[in-house]
C-alpha cells in the first residue's frame, strides 16, 4: 500500500522502518490523514509475520511534530505508548 505521509521499508532482518515525512510542510502534523495512515501501517506490519519489529522516525530535521485542531479534538490527551510484537 502506498502512503501519502509515510514510507515503509523492511530490511532483511525483518525490521520495518517507517519514515514520517509530510510533503510540502516544514514539520510533520498529526492530522486525520496521518492518523488513518498510521492505523493502516500498524495493521499491515502486525499482519506480516516476517516483520519482527517496527521503528518510526521522522524525515524532517529535528523531531518536531504538531497536531491539527481536528486531531486534538479526536485525541485530546493521547497517552504515550510503546508497542512491539511478541
């Protein structure tokens, strides 16, 4: 599946590298498209038995991110989570 805001590459050891890089923006923004794509990436990588782990990184300089007002309303106090496959 092709994504607008992410690239997904898997190396020979089964580690998926997810790079978040919204085109045309100086920083990555957590918006409705990004949330939907992240959900699809989680489903895709979880269903693939060849993937042993996932690393998410930013394609932007620095590690700044923001959220759009609709995303803040949807997830007003989203907890930090760490996810891994058993």
